[in-house]
C-alpha cells in the first residue's frame, strides 16, 4: 500500500463551467450521482458563483434546491463549493453579517467544504468567511490564487499559506486557474508549505490543463507531499478544463502513491458524460488543445476572447497584439494582481482603453477602484503616477483598510428589498440570491414556478454536419473534388428537427 | 545551464499520420520548413511506411521526391524515418539484398536517422537493416516496441537494448505507440538501460498521448537520463497523437533540464499548422480526449475501430465487448506479441473470428503464420494446442530460424517486374516503390506525371456546420427550443461550394 492521494472531482461544477459555459442542467447530472458517490472521492465540487448565476439566469433552477438535491443524492461524499471570500458568489463586497448568513445557510443546506479565495489574495477579504465556516463546524479551505510575477515568489506564497493556517483554515488550496503552475514550481511550493506549516497541513491542488504542463505539476506536487488533487472525469476534461481523473489514477501505478478510486465506477461516469457532452455543443469552447502562449502574456484564454470582442466592438479587431502587450504593463502598474475574476476583466478592459485612447487617458471606474484599494491590497507596489491619476479621476481617497469595513449592516435592507419581489418565497436563501444577483433574481423569482429548463439538445445528425452528404451516395463521394452534378437531397437538422432539402447545383 | 534534452518533432510524419489519416500534402508542409529547420531540433521525423503508402495511394506524389524536397528545405536538421526492419515500408519480409538497397537509396536521397523496429521485437528482423545503415555512415536507431504483458518486464527490455547496442545501434528508441508507458515504468526502463548499456547510451523516447499519462512519463524518463524526446507542435498534437512540443519546453523550466528550441520559431510553426489542420477535417479522428481503457485491454484505439467495422460488416456490431475480452486471450496464445502493425491486425481479426465462429474454429492464414514463426519469434511461449491447430490448418511446419533466411535473392526479379510497368522511370527508387506496394504502384506510375494532389479543403463555413443557422437571424435564436415557424434560407456548403437552401417547416 502506497501513500493515499485523495481526489476531488470537479465534474459537477468547474468542468462544465470551463468547457460548456456552465450550462449543464441538474437533470443531466443526477444519473451520475450514484456512481460518483460510490467511487471513493474525498469530495465533489458542485457549487460556486458561476453555477449559481447560471441556475437563475439560464436554467430557471433554484441553486439552493440544486444543493439540497446533491446532498440527498451524494450521502457518502463531502460536497465542496468555491466561495469568493467577502464577495460570496457575487461581484461586490458584502458586509460581514451577510457573509456569515450565507455560510450558515450553505452549511445548513448540505455544504461540507468551503474553498474560500480572493482575487487579490488579500487575506482580510478571506477572514470573515473562514471564521464563519469554522463556526459551523464545516471544512474551511484557505486558498492561494496562484499567479506569476516578480513579487509572487514561492516564499511569498508559503507565507500566505501560514497566514491562512493561522486564520484557522483546515486546509490550503493552491488554485491555478490559468494553468501557470509548472512542475518545478509546484514541487517547491508544496514542499515549502509543508516545511513552513507542518507536514500535517492538508494541501489541495487545483490546476487547469490549458497549457499542457499541469499533469506533470500534479505528479511533482504529489512527490512533494500534496494530499488532495482536483481532477475531472475524462469525457469532460482537458482544453481549458482539468486533467482527467482516470489518467491521474493510472499515472500513479507503482509510484508508491495511489488513489482510493474505484475504476469501474469512474468508467461508468465517463461513459455517461460522454453521452451528455454533445448535447451542449453550442456552448462548447472551440479550444480543445493546449496553449503555452499564456506563459508569456499571463493572460488566461477566456480573457483574450473577451478583449477580442471588446476590440471588435470598437472596430479595432486588428489591435489585439498591442492589447496583449499592454496587459502586463497595466498589471504591473496595479501592483501585480492575479488575473482572475474580477481583476482579469478590470485589467483587460483598462488595457483595451489604453490602446484605443492613449495610456490612462480614460480610466474605468473599476480600475480606479482597484488602484485605490477598494478591492483590497495587492502584493506588489502600485505605480504612484497612475495612482495619482486614479485619485484625481475617481475623486475618492486611497484606502488601506479592509474594504468591507466601510460597509454598514445591510441584512435588513437586503431582506426587505427581496421580500418586495413577486415570487420571492421569503426565505433567507431567496434574500441571498437577490443580494448576490440583483439584476437577475427578480425575473427568476417570477418564473421559478415554471421549473428548470434543460438547454441541452440532441446532437445534430452527422449527415447534417459539415460537410453535408447526399442521401444514398457512397462514402467515397466525399473524397472527390468535383462539385454537384445533379440535384440531391440532404437531411438538414435545425434545433433538433430534421428537414429534407433538395439542392440543385449553383442554386 | 541545465542538461540539454534534445527534441525530435514528428509534425511531418507521425502527427498527421495519427490525427489526419496521413493525408497532409507536401505543399502544406513546405511553408513550415524554414522555421522547423531553424528551431533547434535534434531531428525531424518526416518519412515512414504510412506516409510512403499515402503518397502513392492518395496524393499521387513520389515519396522519394518528397524526401529530396525535405532534404533541400531542411539543410541544418537531421531527417529521420521509421523503418519496419526486414519489412522495410511494406507488409512482408524482404530478402537482405533488397533491405540493403533500400537503406542505401534512402541515405543517398538524404535520410540521416533510421529508426528500425520490428512488430515482434525479434532482433533477427532488425539486424540486416541496422548493419546496412551502419555501412552508409548514417545513424542507426535500434527500437524497442514497448508493450505490457507478463513476460515484458523491465529486465527483458533492458536486455533487448543491450542486444541492439551489441548489434551496432547508435541509439536506442523506446517506442510506445499505444501510450502504455506509465511514469514509473518509463523511469525504471531508462534507468535500467543506462545502467546496463552505459551512461553514454543515447536513449530516444517516442510516446503517444492517448492515455493522458505520457507527458508525465516524459518527465520521469528525462529525470532518469533520457536524451531525446519525440513531440509534436501543439496545433497538431494530443488525442491519439503526441505530446505538444511547446508544453515539453515549458515543463522543463527550472528543473535543471532544458531544450535548445527557439520558442519564437515554434510559435510560428504552431500558428501555421493551426491554419492547415482544419483543411483536413474529413480525415480527422473523432477522438481528441484521453482513453485509459487501453490499459485494461491493451488494445490501441485504431484497432478497436477496425474490429468494430469488421463486426458490423458481419451484422454483429453488438459483440464488440466479447471481442475486446477475447483479444488478450488470443494475444496470450500467440506468445504476447506487442500489438502494432501488423500483429495488431492479425490478433484482432482472429479474435473477431473466435467470437463469431467459435474458438479457433477458423484461423486466418496470417494468424497461422504468426503462430508458426513466419513473422519471427515472440518473447512469450505459444499455446501448444493452438500451435498444433495452426500447423494442421496451414499445412506448414513451425520455423525457428529467421524468416528472411527462407527468401532467395529477389532484386533482379523485382527490377524486371517494375520496369515492365507503364510510367516506371527505371530507377532503383521506382523498383523499391513497386516492391513494397505492388498493388498500388502500377496506378501511381501511370498517373505520376499529373503531379501531386492536395486533399485538403477550405473549412466548411461555420454557418453551414451544425447546427445550420437561419440567415439574418440573431444569435439568440439558437437558444430557443422552438422549431421552425416560417420558411428560412440556409447556406449549405458541399465540397467547398456554397448553396442557398430554403426550408419550410416539416418539408
């Protein structure tokens, strides 16, 4: 028996968030639950900001009901969620009372492991959430948002881990959303944390597979003592998603490390999601390979497509390369924030503005807030000139305290606002839904009684896909170079419905 | 400066063989040559059995002309080929004089590195080719066809490496075509060879990425001292192909190992093939993920689809699972041959026969030959009962000698047969083409003057691909669940030609 390496599968949350735009319907996850629950996972990640948002925005599904359903269907396995620290699952800071209320309700509805992170790695944005989780008796995981910059040394991250532990974190997560963590760095970071914080400190590694190196980083992290690894079932893995669960199991053969996973169960889950995935084709990311350019620009793939569409909207689609070169400079001016929601959008948009209008000629309100400390503190120093510009433009002072300290108790106000909405059921859960997504919740409350929507569709028949192939013609026809010689009939499938179409040449 | 790990890129041969059914036209490779030649590779693999076959069968291109063109366009880099030992690039054993002639001609036309392998790992099938390469002064690489079985221990492979070295091999290749080589086994095998054959023994690792673990195997092989690694540029990598070149470069950062590769050149090659790949969509393998089931069955993916179509042809498409279970038993009966061309086809077809007609009720001639030693010897012992059946059915004796020893000098005969063909130019190269592909060469000689064909096609417009989208309708329409309400016009693209099609609901 080798040392057991524990596995968390992200198939119910980050896998479809990364690969299918978070659109998977609950009814498409339910049939996999029995096998997942019996496969021997340390935990199953199944809830977070994007899944919550998608539930009420696209799927007409109550995210709290989703959580309760998972709890019922996964009785043997810990449920895990991703929590944006003081932002909860939303995009602004919430007052401490709201943070505590949210954590209480999530625990009460069945959550076991809370992975708490902050986009800037500002520990003050984590402390209320971690303390709240501790109070419920659930597992509080303190998170390092991994990034690469001149100030983000292994030593700096190790110290952050120690602070998280001092804060009461039950485990430390290294969260590498952009797949920047290379093998040697993974080894040194895990080793450093174990040495500094004690060998019994639980370390949980979350990496994406985007750059193609992180499978090796997982191996080196395990060699350095890493305890728990995030993976995703292979039929919904790779690309900007995660490393495949089954491959991690196999990779460990005879190494002196092993997982507790039941391969027969994994195979059933894999075959199941292999059938589900094509139903979400229209939401699939085009990117399925690897991209090592991310190491140069530090810019995650999702951010690039975002900037591209901003540029195209301005008729400046040809200036992407300038923007890609500008992003690292803006990031340096802002004190090297990790590039993750929301800092990635804030830095990216400012870089677009700089290229289109001249350096800091126009500053977004969000970028000014980032410079002035309203999102928290950064590890690097901010550029004093840009900071002065931000102050002048935003007409707000620099703050150095914890942003949430500026907030007054807001629960009663949030509660009355929610209760005034048609369809609000008066529960704390509904108040929290409205508090986090005030734009989307009113419509959701109104339509909730209609029940969940499934946006998956039966895959378009292969005949109708590119290239369309004439009925009753041999396969070999596809190899010819010639065009059409006489009218032929095709089966064209639109929105899952088949149509026979006759086409004449040159029609 | 860390230890330099050398890289061979397979983009010009095995990458498109694995991912695009070997169809890439020479004209689609030429524009990448300057960057490839200046990127700092140890060698570029660019020639082998399947590329040769595809040239004359599908592309109307002279494979020798392809070799000469590569030589001209890649003056700084070693050219590398894959040679099936005594089978050369064909499917039968050739007499020694033909093997020597082929090697001479390949060297003369510009080949530098000959990777010589045998499907059964029978060293007697390698020795003439290796000696012939040595005589030309070029690089002879002796190959271990990696497989997993009770008899294929690390020790057995290490001994094979020593025999290859004794035979005069300039380097040892570990060739893992089915992605079965796990990290720990990679480490032990490389370490074992270095210890047994000397630290200065050059070891070259070839792995596919199919099972998702071999990126880690590459890392462990390097840690054990491996000198050269096969990779493929990322835009034509992964799936049943290879691990991405750029990711291997990045993975080594700060590890004490480094490649000599120029990242800017790699990026240009990547961007170039990212544009070429979609032109071969119709030849693309559907498989782009990872498949760890191969570890259980030992059956490479390509072999499964082959057996599937055999079964369907017999109206027994539902019996694949039985066949998958039968393959390992047939392989054991046959003495555990590695499953690679041609042994994979021979074992697979026999397994299909066993399932459909009863155990060895019908034996293919090829399987009988395999049992009786006509392909060479296997590492494992053969089942005596099945062996007796083979003898009885084939009415041929068991042989224990080298199969090619049964052959008489055949060059003059091959020469006169080729020269009698219309369009044969009388060169030794043409004689070899006809000798290796007697079914295909006559047609090729006849049509050669028409010049090469390019089977790539401009990608089908996205609008015509699944799902077809009505012209002039907003994107949002695709999100609705409703069918068609009124006639709409589509653009359908067939064989690169666009057709406007109007469809009415329920037509």
